[in-house]
């Protein structure tokens, strides 16, 4: 039920669906923020209405946060006081226990307004480009807004919370949940590195003296998706250490970026291999234990 003070625990299922919907929007933000930094034309063009709509949904979520009751674990009473909700607790869907009908699953107790989360949520939701347009009457095409849009990546914490909840939920396969998480981490790393590398090429003083300019003359005026394809191709072959050599650094800045990206890839590869090995071994051990138990049962009959 919903009343003037708060949203009761009966709305828990609805809140779960709302949070899942926001995760879908987070996936869009994770893709669009680096993409709009590299290809600023879309940030002031076709993607601007979509960005405004997404920002509006997250602004609504900030407001709804103050209307979600939480269970006080010391008194086991449902707290619906707005001041207590704002100053002490923030309702996250993702408690350590995940029985669908248990009341204490409605929130994860975390300070909200008094912590970093609240101002960061506000900053990541503000439509800076639209605000500038509203006050000046013209669209700003500088780089400042491209970097300000990267604040939207703060929303990625919601995806982390979702995977944490799914990994502990017995209704979902831990192996496939963890596997999907590793895939998402890899795709985001590839996408972000490729977009930033393209941004470096666009802002170099000599376009022909860049990794893509050496291959595509006047690449800045080519189709956006052509540039994105080149960026993803470079990022993937570098991540996988294939390195065909057809796209390589042409100036000092690109060489420095390549060095740090390859060092990052060493850590990412170790993380992926370590996690995949752990998942496979865990699955094999569980299968081995099941076979041993079945064999022992047959022998005792």
C-alpha cells in the first residue's frame, strides 16, 4: 500500500522491478558516456533527448528514495519517518538474504544524505548540456560537458549491487551470473579504452599524425560508426594481445596511453583467468562430490 508518509513494504516487488529498470538505463549510460566523449556530435544531436529522459528517471529515483520505508533491525519495526530515511538509511535492494517474501529484504541499511552517495547521485543526474542551453540559448560544443557526462558512470554501482544480489540468490546459477559479470567488465573496458583513444586522435594537433589518421585521411569527417568500429577493433586486438600492427601509436601521447592500457590489460586478464579458473574448479569439485556421494550410496545398498 502507498500512503502519504512512505511506500510500505508491500510495494517491495514493485521496487524490485523499478530497480531492474534502472539497471537497464545504467547499461545505456555506461555505453553512452564514453561514446559521447569521443563523438561529441551525438551528445548534442540524436542522443540528447534520450540522455534527458534517462536523467529524468534517475532524478525520480532520488525523490523516491525518501519515500521507501526500511526495517529497523534493532526494533524490527518498519520506519516510515522521512527524516530518519533521509539522514540515516538508504533503501537498496540487495540484502545478504534473498528469500523473496522476507520483510528484511526490503532494504540494505546505508547512510544516504550524510554520505557521498547523495551528492554524487545529484551530480550524475544533472543535465549540464540542457542547463547551459536553457541559460545561454545556445548549444555548447566544448569538451567540458563531455567529461561532466562521465559522472554518469557513478551509476555503475547499481549494476555491481545487482550482480551481488544475483550471485547470492539460489534461484540463479552462480556460475552463469559470475560469467555474465566478467563479460560485462570486459566489454566496458574495451568500449571505454577505444572511445578515449579515438578522443585523443580527434584532439591531436595533426590529424594525420594519429593512429587512425595514418590509415583514414580526414577521419573526423567520416561516418561516426566507422570511427567507432576502428576504435573497438584496436581496443580488442590490444586487449587480446593479438596486435596485428595495422593500427599503432603514431605520437608520444598515444604511446603513453598504449603503455598504460597494456599494463591494465595484464591485470584484467589475470582477473578474468583467475575468476574463470575458480568457477570451473568449483563446478568440477561439486560434480566430483556428487558422483562420490552417489557411488557411496549405491555401494551401501
